[in-house]
């Protein structure tokens, strides 16, 4: 049996992080330049149910059954086994490779989950819909992050920019003009679950203040969706700046993030903000094509450990912009 493989992209939040956990909308976009890939090869010489796992990026080489029962990989395989009502899996070797930085807010864990779930279903000769893959990945997200919003597994599974809100069907966004972004990494690892937990404690201690911030971010995110559809880059940049200042008020920024945002804006970016949980990780800056090189160099000179350029391409038709992902 030939090897089976499946890949999934990273992601970045453009608007609405943290507020999305509290039932406000967020906008996320896939990072097609960065992917996680899972490879599956049958092992006919091993006993039934024997699964060898290799993930060189995190120094893992083990048997699935040797992992703790609450390990995300162990949970994932159990979820798929339950879904297909299998007594056991065929013996296999699984290798995981990822180009996505870990603990940087770019969806590394979720991308690995989506690649594993999709690839495992193909290896079994079965077919899962995108909705089923996303739902299973969301259950694994709970192991990683405790109370995830669901935005990561949605945008990574569907590989489209989405307007997302908990308990609502995700809505794809069709942009009116090409938008170029630079993603700059502070090099500081940031655990999403830890920062989300801090925000929850602060919210519980001062709900009125945090609900006001979340409401303001929700308004910005709603307006940003309309600006993306119309292609108004100037307004998108201004909204990014407003979202960023609210995240600072929330207490999830840090000096290195603030420094890169300031550098990007001074170098000519139309807007910039931290992206993801904060307290490290990345910023995202909206730039014009003509200024992208200058902003990139400024960010690199300011200490960014990695700068990625991505483009959201203009959608040929926005007539289906209200179509719901299903």
C-alpha cells in the first residue's frame, strides 16, 4: 500500500482575537505558505493497532499507546476510531512534518490535527467532509487550549478567509482588492491557553470593563468585514490600529510586540496589530505593495526573527459573499 499524506495550512487572526472566545466575531485567514503534513504508511509486520509516531520537529518518536491518555495525539486517534466505530486501527507508521512555528499564534497544533484527521480517514479508505474534520479537530483543540473559540479549526480546515462567531455558521469573505500583509515574529513563545486563561480571570474580576472592550472589538470586526469586501485598504488599516489599541487595554500585548507594531507603522504600513493570544508571537501589518520591502527590512532590523509576506487576492465575484460554508 503506498504512503498516504494530507496537509493543512497555518492561520492568522486578522481581527477579533480573545473577543471571539466571548461570542463576538473574528476574521481569520489561512497561511498557505506554511503547512503541516502527515504521512501514513501501512506496517503489515506489526500487530493490529500498533501505531508508530514520528514528529521530528518536536523530537517525538514513540508508539501511540505509550503516550498519556490525555495527550492530544492519543485523543485524536481515539476520536477518529470512535467516529468510524472501529475495534482497532490497522498497524501503521505516521510521520508528521510542520513548517509552522510552534507557540506563535499561527495554528501549528490545529494544522497538525487537521492533517492527521484528514490523512487518517484517507488511509482508512473513508471520506470525511470538511465539516466533520473541523468538528473532530475542535475536540482536539479543547485538549490544547481548554476553551477554544473554534476559529482555528474552521479557517484551517476550509482554507478560506472566514468571518467566524461561536454557535454560528462560518461565513467566507470575498475581498474586493488584493491585500498584502507582513507577519513578523517576535521570537517569543506564547501559550494560547495560558494567555486566554489570564484574560478569563481578568474578565471574571471586571466583567463590565472587559465586556465593553469585547463589544468595541466586535464592532471593529464587523466593519472590517465590509471593508475587506469593498477593498478599502486605508479603512482596513485604521481598523487594525483600533483593534490593536483595544488589545493593549486588555493587557495581552508586550514590549516586543509594541515595538514591532510601531516600527511597521513608521516604515509605512497602513495598519498593524498583534495577532493571536499575545504576550509574544506575531504582529500582522497591512502594507501597500510599493512599501512592502521597506517595511519588511525595518521589521527585520528591529529584531523580528521571521517575516512572512502573504496576499489575500481579490475575489473574481463578490456576489456569493454571503454564501455560508457547509
